[in-house]
C-alpha cells in the first residue's frame, strides 16, 4: 500500500482562521502558525478575536475564540476580509464564523463535538454536516479529537487531558498543508511544557500526528505553497503592537538617557505592556502595578518630577479615571506618556474588541483648557516608532502626550524590521543646571521661563543646589511660577500652553500623500489602525483602473501644518473611522472642509472590500463616471 501522490499548488496568498471554544487553545494555535509563517519569510498580518469573559459557557456562541492569519508572497496590509480556510473545532465555532466565508472556502471540521447537545447549544436544529447545508463550501470532516486521543494514548493521560492536544493536531495538519517549518513549534512545546514531560510529549506527538495525517490521508490530496515575500534588507521578527510599543518606550528611555518609570493598573487590552516592561530592569525600567488607575498615573507624574521618563498605560475607561491627573501634568508641564489602547465602549463596553472612539476624549477629556499632543500608530510594528515619537515630544516640549493605539494593533502582529541605533533620534532632556533669572547674589531659578523655539519650561531635577522650586495644580505666574489668580496672567498662561502644543507642528515633516497618477479627485484620509483596510481598499480601486489618493495622520494634535492645503486639493475627502465621525468633526471644524465620513463601531476592523465600494462611489460622483471595483482576480489586501 502506498501513500497517495500529493499535488503541490502555488498560491500568492491565503487567509486561515482557527476557531473553537475559548478553552481549545485557538490563540496558541494561531500564534504558533504565525511564528512558523514568519520564520518562513512570508509577509503576514494577524487578527486574534476572543471573548471578554474569563470562560464563557463551553460550546456556546459567546464562548467562541478565533485567530485569523493572512500571509502572502508579497506586501499585504490587513488580516483579510474573508477566510479562505476555516478550522472549526465545534458547532458553535462553525456557526459563529460561517457568515464570514466566501463561496468555495475550505472548512476543516472536528466532527467529534457535533453531538446533539452541542448542536443545540450552538443554535442548530439539525447537524449542518448532514445534507447539503454546506454544499457551497469545500468541507473536510475529520475526527481531530479522536485521532489526537489515539495518537497520545501511550503517555497515560486522561481522555480529557489527551483531547486538549487536538489544537496541536490541527496545527500539524495545517502546517503540512501550507509547508510551514516546524522546528520552532517543536522547540516551543519542549520549552513550554518542560516541567511536565507527559504533557510535553503528548503535544509533540499530536503535532507530528497532524502532520503525518496530512501526508498520508486521501482526504487532502493538495498541498499549497506560498513563497517568501521580498523584503527590504534588514533583520526581521514577528511583533505585536503591545510588544512594539513596549520596545519603543524602552528605546525612548535609552535615546534620552532617562530611566523609564511605568505606573500602571492592569486593564484589557493594555496589560501586556506592563507585563513586558517588567522584564527589562536591565534597561533601567521600573514598573509599578498600582492599586488603581489614578495611583498609576500619579506615580508616573511623580517620577517625571524626579527627572525620569514617566509612563502610564491603560484603555479608554482608565483614561477617564486618569483625566484629572493628566490635567495636573498639563499645568505642571512635565513630560508624561499616556498610552491608551482603545477598546469598545462606553463604560466596560467590549473589553476584548477594537475601536477608535477615544479621539475626542484624548483631545478634550479634561477640565479647563488642557491641550495634550496626540500620536497614533498605524500598524503593530509602527507602535514602536509612535512610542519613540511620543517620548520625543513629551521631553522636548515638557508636556503629557497621548498615544492612541487600539485592540487590533495591540494583539495583531506583522513582520517588523529591527531598526539600527543610528536610525533612532537622540532626545535631549536638557535638564536645568543653573539659575536662569537675575545676576549675582540676586540670581534665582524660575521654573516657568521658556525656550524661545519650543516654549518649553526648564526641567530641574529636585535636589539640584540652587534650583529648588515648587509646582502644583494651581495656576502659575508667568516665569516665576508662583501661584497666581490674576485674570490677565491666567489668560496668558492658557494661551501659552496651547501655543506650546501648536509649536510641535514646526517639527513635523510634510504629509506624505500617495497619489501616483496625480489625477485623483478623491482623497482617503485615516488615522490609527484603519491604515491597513484603507490601503487595501485604495489598492482595489486603483487595480480596477481608477484614480484615488491616500494619506494617513500620525499626529492628531497638533495637525501637520500642510493638512489644510492637502484637504483643499481634492474634490472629495473620505474619512473612514471606527467611531461615529470624531476625526471628521475635528477636520470640519478646523478647516471648513465638508469631509465624508464612513463609520463603523462593530468591534472589528474595517473591511477592505467595503471601503473599496465606498471609495468607488465617491470616485464616480467626483468624476461623473460609472465605477466598477469588482475584483477580476485575488486582491493584495
């Protein structure tokens, strides 16, 4: 008896979604497949999606956890709109994800859990694997659990413990199907379960069994090959947004010569930054897990007063709690980095889902006139650069700075080229070392005299001889910094603090506008994590033969100097956002340009295909032509 001959088919891209119960290890499975794919050299983007509950009822729709990975032999921008392959571990996983599949998609189903009880939990009245319910898909029914239990029986595990390795069986099968390297997974499993040899060996055996099943079964006669993607020279690693942001904060500390102090309270989806920074004491990082959000930011402000790089991390609800303290940092004019990893709101909202609805909170969510610069990364890897930029602004201009990341960036991943040290900016804290007002015996240190270029006040480390001073939340007198209730002084100081933030725009480069033909009448402008879906949508419209321009904002306060000119250059400006139009509101107010908003708040990233249709409609309106953006072939999303 010989193994069936396997056909090898070349693909340029594929989107795979692993889905199962929240206890089935789908996040681990997806992460391992992603690491294998990164090691192979494909470009990739991932989308983890999991319940907010610690453990939702097993086998129910709310308990479904999924991990989507899109990988290709070329540059891609999103995790993909619709999976080409769905691995469903139970009826609930199938039902929750079926609506996202295009006709012809492949479905690999673990038949073991398709019992009457589980079908009822998932809302099925009959088994969808029977009959022609799934006729428009390529369905592969496999008893993943049963084969896993059989493969690991030599290790003496209970059936329950043995079945837990089914995710590794599925990983082995998919690794075979798509030619993924397995060495990194072997090493990972050996290290992760080193203290429990039976569990380690069972997971390794299940992984190998899945690979061997693909190699020998007649159920899968095609193996797929996606070649590595061309990359610019450099050293790459796969990185999530939270990890990249953590590294960026460390780099900011190194480049400024300051110790990093993180005062934080755990909150989804920002907690990973606290976890990561706690590992880097060797870089002078101190982490303080505070008793609440207010204590965390208060400690960070204290560290900033003491001459360190103060950082606090949170999500939207935590920003609300920290707002009074951020106002204190505005008044005291101390460097502070506030990281808001946005999630669905309001209130507790959707803790594990993505959203970008905190822009107006970041802009105005404090009492009084309390301007705060805002920086927004556009991709997981870009979180590193955004963090370094936030540190530069905070230290140079003596101000708190808000970083607006979100759950999609925080948990998603992509290949990231590790920068060399000479690519990073040198950030000079320029501490005050001598008295700055008066001469001779009458010389004093005035904490609110200002730099002519930046309007930043001097930063003096407490205890520096002769530079003793007090700061606090009451209004400061210009220059000398004593408490002042004078109306004219208050007006002057309010305007000066605003002017200091406005002055940041002088250090920003011109906006990069991607308009290859120069003939576009429609501009698509975004911020934050909409960069990928917008870019993919723009690609689709251009591939269909139409003109459209794109630009993306990193700095949301202040805006770049040339933003108004760029907006007025186009007949139509589309602003897609995962909110109800917050950036659109700001742009209309400041530039009197009637931008067109496209807004979704579904807890999920925008879809490239939907954006392509919206963009196409605006192009048709602006140019007076019929527009058809229906793809003729696969798109480079």
